[in-house]
């Protein structure tokens, strides 16, 4: 059986519809998932929605509906957004589903039975925006820096506590060892630095509202929404419901998250798992924030733009490519319309789109759209070999970039080949060969090489721009579906069958006016 690769995104709060920040995580996870599928992994890509807790209860109340009704109404909007972005998730979990709620109770009961939970009382500050307890030094002018428009609540209530503090040493050992990782390195250091200062036990239930999963032995309490939410990663994998599946895909290979929720994923989550002797995640990767005008994009800061606002102009491919390529993965990045138009025009419309239309046009004009016989080794000259070499290097570079979980670096590597193919066109000048009957076979060889380059560019860029890739394969006369392709077989130079029939078609990426609004 193929090797399993399990990747997750956070499950998003459904107090509102998705914005570009959420779209960012989805697209990055989708890129990695598609790449791993091409590498032959048996991928499980999980996303979903986080539907319990005070934040959702308040959002529903503001609309005058019950939280579950609210959830049922808004979740389709999340599905729509991910469909518009061509997110190829394998599973979408909602925390209000029975397949989640039941195993969550099993897990928490087991913690209790093992003495990992005790009753206490909590007094302190709570940010409903983060659904998190806060210490005064985390606030700026009494407000949560991530949710400046929300009031901080003062909470005093009876709570159950999870014995988080006793896991400090084990967490330090875990993240210091090489066997598991928090990435990028700066995030690992951040976590280690904080854990070394010591940990408090964690309040893991709430009693002042009802919208949550009841504590099984004391139903006055609901399980703290973060405990409930984190468990989605194992409930969706079959924990306490499908043991065979769970053993096959757990531990997760990558939890991809934003840096805002690193603490929950790299401290609370592994400690919960350790408490029940469940293996901990292999990698937690915390990417940076998408900023608009210098501020973290969120609905409450009024910079929320929906993904569909942008796909109308740029298409799903343009959207995906821009965020993956423009924002150095792992760091914060700024979104602007102008940079999006510029990136689209230079990389997609010019480098990629023009190459495709030039090659397909020449194949049509000079060869009647018939892909010629595959060149034999002794028909290749130095220029041809440099082109093939550039492909090999781009492919190796992409694989290395993926080992470091960097879509940005992967795309840079892919574009070295796109640019090389463009310069090869200039170098071999098929239009000149076409004028000389004695050069006919040479013309066939260079056009084969170019059509083959297009086939491979489509394959390499499929994780970023799946629609264009599939369309390009179609125009090259290839039957296959790219989502069933594999690098091992399709990634080998020379795979384009002779006799395939090419077609021209409209621009893959129509150029946008610089001032297009
Ligand atoms: N429900 C929790 C997560 C539970 S996971 C067990 C939550 N939800 S959220 O809706 O607030 O989404 C947080 C995630 O959305 C971030 O970690 C990040 O992946 C993504 N982003 C939200 N805003 C973002 C930006 N402005 N920039 C980049 N990513 C952003 O927290």
C-alpha cells in the first residue's frame, strides 16, 4: 500500500464567511496535498469548521437563530469558497457531527479516568475572538491585539482543569528532538522559549453557556471549544471509531496553521495526546499572516475580502498562484491589488501563457497540430540537452522545496524551467527552421521538445494552477487526468505520445490591464 500522508488545516470559526486569510491556508495545504499525490502518497487532506463555543453562540444570537441553525446556514458558504478555489480536500469535518462529538467525549472521559482532569475555579480574562484565556501582559490598552474591536471578558467560574503543567519537560524534549518538528525554525524557538518559562494547568470546560459538547460526567459543563476543536484531527481520522484507519493515517504528517494558533497546536495539543499515550503530530507548520495595509486581515478589522471577490478577476489559478508565490511561505505578506495584477501578468500571462500559445500556434502552423516522433538521443543537440537538464533541475528543486514545505520555493524552481523553455524558443527559432525544407526534421525535434516542455510544465504547476494544467494537457491531446498523474511515470522526459493532436485555444491567462479594477 502506498505511503500515507495526512495533512490538515485549522477548522475555521463559522461566525462569518471565509476571507482571504482562511483562503491562504487552504490554498497552501492544497498545494502540498496535490504535490504529495503526484509523488505517489496516499493523501488524506482534512479541513472543516469549528462550530461550538461562545463566539459562534454570540454570532447566532445576533442573527436571532439557534447556533446549529446558524451553522447549517453558513457552512455551505465555506464549501462554496473552497470549491471556487479548487481545494481538493478529502474530508470536511464539522464539530457538530456525531462522528466528532462522541469520540471527543470518549477522549475527555479517558483523561478524567486517568486523573488528568480535576475540578477547580478560574478567574481571569477571556477573549471571545480568540476563544482563549489571556494574561494581562498579552493585552494592549486592555484589548486583545488580534481582536481590538471586542471587549475582553472577565470570567470567574467553576472549571475543570487539564494538568498541562506537568508536560512542560516532555514538550521541551519533544520539540528539541529531531524526530518531530515545529516549523519554521523561528516558531520552534518561540514555542521552546515560552514552554521553558513553565506552564499552567489549562481550564478545559466552561459553565456559563451551553453551546458545546457536554462534559460526560458533569453535563453542567461544556468542553472548552479549543479542546473540542483540536480533537477534530483525530476524530476525523477514526479515533475511537475506526481503529484500522486511525492506525493507518495517524500520526498526522503536517498540521498547517497560521502563527496565531501555534500555542494550541504545539503545546496544548501534544500534551493532550501524551496524556493518553497517543502519538503526537510529526510536524506543525505555522505560516505567517496575510496583511492588508499592514493589518492582519480579519472580518473584525473590516479588511475582509472574500476569495470569490478575487477569483472573478484572476480565476482560481491566478488567485492560488499569487498567494503561494508572492508571500514568502512562513513569513507575513502583504496583499495588494496592484501586486496581484503585476504578478499575474508577468508570471502567468507572459511567462507561462505566452509560451503555451506560441508553442501551440507553431505546432498548428508548421506541423498541422500533429506531435512528431519522439526525438532519438542522437537527434538532440546541446541546446536541447540544456532544456532537458533545466527540467530535471526544476523538478529536483521542487521536491527539495516541498521537503521544507515551501510552496513559494517550489514555484520559483518550477519557473526556472518555464523561463528556460521561453529562452529555448528564442534560441532555436522554429520560424527560421520552418523556412528551410532541409531543416524539417530539426523543426520537428524542437517543436517536440517544446510541446513536451509544456506537458511537463503543466505537471509541475498542477498543484498551483490545476485548471490551466488540465486545459493544457487537453490542448496537447493528452487523455489523462492530472489528478491521477504521478511524477514517477508522467514526470519522465519524452512522455508525450507521437501523433497526439494539439489545439490552439484562447489565452490560458488573458492579460489584465494594469489599472483593471
Ligand atoms: N477555530 C480555530 C482553529 C481551530 S483548529 C483546531 C480558529 N479559527 S479561525 O477561523 O480564526 O482561523 C484561524 C486560521 O485561519 C489561522 O490559523 C490561519 O490559518 C487562517 N487565517 C486567518 N486569518 C489569517 C490571515 N490574516 N493571514 C493568514 N492566515 C489567516 O482559529
